[in-house]
């Protein structure tokens, strides 16, 4: 007997579980490569029997081709009643013309016919659509399926080649729908790319650990007060990633209080400034406290927008910062200077108007921030760099003056790892390191 066959079933099962846990998630796997659980279940009869009786191996269900639909039935039969992670990857019309075995319009609803009876066990849902008709099917499914009580991760991607930001901005689609009946009590991680929600009717946007928003034109972005509530009510937020997305920039003109970050995050006037009667000052000196935030990723955002955004945030414990600021040849020297040494503003502290939450109550985080501001007018003022605990800085694109780049590096004394694509940054940036 081979030594491997002498291993106790319990030990072999534990090895299998470690193997499947280390396997890349479907989003990161090489397409067409067999998954770990399929490989080990085809080694020999003994391994197959052990694998088939190990429910943990069959909890990740990936749909990309028609054959995966039959495979999903087998996985669901093998994983008992364990929570399941679902990846649905549909293709574009061009890809479908090249490969008829891919999931497209005709297969979309049957895929969810397989999954919906198990919605109480959904732990993660990763849904990618690359076709407007498939997106309409997704709207239908997610707006009628009811709650998913165990769902911790929701990732919705609409992948389409818009060509440029103007085409994205001018695309007019149907208004967003309420998903999962507005109830996702276990949600911790939300990733939205090219997909927006009815923000005021999505009360599950709280208690989050991960927020990743991408490709949201300004007219569909979250009003600033709702953005602020989401952050204030996510005190354990660890990761924030924005790619041409974030809170609304320009006021919509539909609310009594300006709802764009251009007002909320505007540069406050000096303490001795003489203001005209009735002037409404921005509450930029009462920032959201993101004390647990560790990873911050910023891509394709304007310089003025970033300055306004950072004036409304206090995240002193960020360890990792990524900058991919290739936005229409803009220059980001003011933002780099702000990160290196943000100005200190003391004097009158203005509290923003309370914005109602879904449950009708005021934000506890906002109230606490007001109390701290009242106790110490300078409580939010920083000394030194904006991100004093930064340990890792990666830059894929950046245009700024050499002096501001040098100032940021000099201020970031804790940085242990620096990754820069110097072909995409300003000339002379590399020489600063010499």
C-alpha cells in the first residue's frame, strides 16, 4: 500500500481543506484551469471517496460556461448545508460570438433558478455582467429575491467599454433598484463597479469592513450626507478603494443642504475672515473618524476632489496607500503637499446638519464627532503628515512637482515598501531616491 493511503481519513480531510482554502478564488484563477477539489477527486478511488464526503471542498460555486450549470447541481448536493460562495461571470456579445459555450442572456435566469432555493446559505455573491440585457436580468433577480441573511460579501460588476468618462457620464439607464429587499444583516464587504444602488433605500450600507466603488459618474454617486453616514456607521472599516467613484462632487440642487463634496470639503476660511451675512460655511473641520482604516486605494480622481475628500476624513492609522492618479493629465502637486503637511485649522467648529438614517435616528458616529469637537476645538487637527502611520506606498500613475514628491517621501518616515512605476510619474521623481 502506498504511504499516502495509510493516512487517517481525518488527516487527509484536513489536508484537502487546507488545499482548497489556498486555491485562488475564481476571479483570480487562470480560465480553464481545473480547481483543486476537482483535481484531488480524480486522483484515485480512495481520494475521491474522501473528497466527496468533505462538504467544505464544494462550497465555492463558479459559473462561466454552460457546463458549470450541471456542475453546480453536483456541488450543491455535496456541500451539505454549509454557506456557499457564488461567482457568476457572464460574457459580452462579442465574446459570445466567439465562444457559444459561455454564459450569456439565455443562461442567466436558469443559473439563478439553481441558486435561489439556497439563498439562505449565500455567503458571497460575485456577479459580473458585460451586456445591458444581462444587467436587466440581474436587476430583476436581485430586486425580487428577498433577503440573503448570511451574505457577507456583495460584488456587482458591470463591465463595458465606455471609451471615455464622458460616455460613461452621459449613459442613461433605468433607475437603480432595491436589492435583497434592502436587508443584508450580515454584510461586511461591498464592491460595486459600474453599478450604483438607490443609496437612500440601502440601509445595509453600515458596519462595513470593505468598501470598493468604481466607475460611477457624478450624477449617480452617493450624496455626501449618506456617504458620511455610511462611514460613520462603519467604525471598523479596514479597506476603502475608489476608482472614478466616491461621494457626489457637485451639488445636485435637489436638497436644502448641498449634497456635493465640493461644498462639504471646501477649504475653510481663516478664523479672522469677515463673512457676508447668511454665509453657509462648509463643515470640513468635523471629519469622519476612520480610526481602523488600513488600506486606501485612489484611482482616476481629480485633484480638487481628492483635497475635498481628505478634508472630510481623519484616517491616521492607514498603513497602505495606492495612487493611480492618471486623470486627463491633471497635476496633483496640491494634493501631494496636503498629504505631506495638511494645514491646521483652528477656530469655530461647525457641525453639519444631522441626516436621517434608514431607521430614522441620528448617526451615533456623527454625534460622537460633534461631542469631541465641542470638547476640544482642535481635536481633529493633525500634526505632521496626513497619514503618519503609512508603511507601504504604491504609485502606478502620478503627475506632481518634484518638490511635493520629495516632501511626501520625507514626511512618510515609516514607509518600508515603495512601489512606483516611474514611467508613469513626473520626470525627476526617481532622482529623489538617489
